[in-house]
């Protein structure tokens, strides 16, 4: 079979060298390593050293993400927590602010899209159970949330709009800056899940005009269980995790300094190379789409023109008629190829992808979805190995 070929980078990225080096000082066992292994909230010298390292990581992320102040970066356990905290925390705080201003029966309104990550969609269902009004916008056939659809959905009681920057299954890049401007002109705040955008395109949070954004370390070669929530200064927010008051009271719990250091190092590395990497991955993406479309009964889920920047450079999604995703994934796995059927968070679901269904793709076709995603260590020979294994796996349909 040759070497294993990893083509599931949208699910997670292998730990990168830069993150491993940054985390190494915190991985030394024993009491003699107390300066690196101390609680960043302790007053002794070890605690101060840990605090300095934590703030160094925060400053690094602030610069790479285009935030204005370091305290706008809140460390979390990952993007799922960041998404949950953003939606629940902002909606709750905005509603309470309105009620204190005299609108005692105020019902907050939230707008999102039907192709968001489950971390966002599940949070909206929680909010609905607490009385929040939720509007879910469907995208166009290519997976883009239309500006006019948002304009039509905005109401006087809309407090938050949450639209992701890049879709994790089909790679569509949303017009976030334009959508955020429309939301803010209507008096609403704007959150974006920017997980799949980080390291693939330039992110300038201040210029985008968003009020909140979610990030994950492990998608760019950082450690799992680490993420960040960007909260623009003065954004209303009720903390989801309470207790010790860490992270300026917005996320309690002893901070994982080791993970924060790894996250910051991975982010710096991926941002430094993102322009060249995007160009390289875009060529591989286009090659894959063209070659996969040559197979009978294999259909691209979206139409991606060669060189297109409307879609992320690292995501390829097709539907294979005559197969269920699980069967094809396992056949490829037997040949040393790792891919997915869509979001890794939904790998064990028996339902077809909610993203593909929102595009109008039939259940029968969506059941055969296949996502091939590329990353830093993906080489042209990996694409060749995949294509050979894919052709072998299709035999029998």
C-alpha cells in the first residue's frame, strides 16, 4: 500500500513541529519543572512565569487574528465551547440589557444559517427552549448565504447574527464583512465561526467588523482541546462557564498554558505560510475536482471553478451514487487512505449531511457524500495514491 495518506485535514490536522516545540517545556514531569507547570493565577514566581507565557500566547493570537486588544482573546477548550459561549452568552446579555432598559417582555431574535456547524445549530436549539426566536436562512445552491436574505430576515428585536466564515463540508466562503455590516447597521451583533478559515486565508477581525469569532487549535496543527473566542471590546456577554473568574471573568477555569502556547505557535506558523499554502492547495483541489468528475456517477456537490477563491483551497466534496459514505470511507481506509463523509462531528449519524440537504441535494445522493480535505503535508503523490485507491474502491457499483 505504501505510506498512509491522510486527506481528512478539515476534521483535524496532525500536530505541527512548531506547536510541539512550544509545548515541550510544559511536558517535563516532576516537581523541578514548577515554573512551567504552575497555575497562571498563582502569585509565586512559577505562577507569574506561567501567566507571562499565557499572555505571550494571547498577544500572538491577537496579532495574527487582527484583534485590537489582547483581552479580546478568550481561551476556551475549543471551537465548540467558543460557539456555544458566543451564542448563549451574547443573546443572554443583550436580552438582559434590553429588559433593564424597560423592555420587560423583550424576546431576543437570533439569525443563523442552515449550513452552520452543529456546535452553532445545537446552541440555537438551546436558546429556542429558553424563549429566543430563531430564524434559519437557507443558502443558495452553491452554499452561500445571500445578503438580501439576511436583510429580509432582520427585525427590530434581532440581537445577534451568526454566519460561519467557511463551510466545513463544501468550503464555501461567506461574505462575512458585508453580512456583518448589514447586521450592525440594523443594530444587531455579528458572530462568525472562523474555524475552517484560519490558516487558509487572511483574517483581520477588526477590519471584518465582527463582534465575536470562534477558533480551534487542532484544525491548524495545534493541540486538541484548545480554542479561542474573540469578543470585540464592549460586546455584551454573559459567561457560560463560571467559577474562578479567569479570562477576565468570561471563562472560568485554570488555563491550559501548554495548550495556549501550542495554539499560538501553530497559528503563527500557519498564518506565515498561508498565502503560498493556499495557492498550492488550490491547485491540488482543482485537480481533484476535475479528475473525480470524470468518473460516472460521481458528482461534485458544488461547482468550483479552477482557481476560485469563493471556495476554501483545502476542501473537495463529491457525491458518489451507488455507495453510502461509510462503505466508501472503509474501502479507502483498507487501502491506506483517510477521508471522511463530511463533518467528523457527525460521522456516526445515520442521517445525510444537513449541509448537502440544504443545497437541495437529494437524500439518496447525499448518502454517498465524500469529503477530501488537504493540508500542510499533502503532496501531489498523495492525490495520485487517492485517485488510484478511489478507482479500485468503486469497483462493483
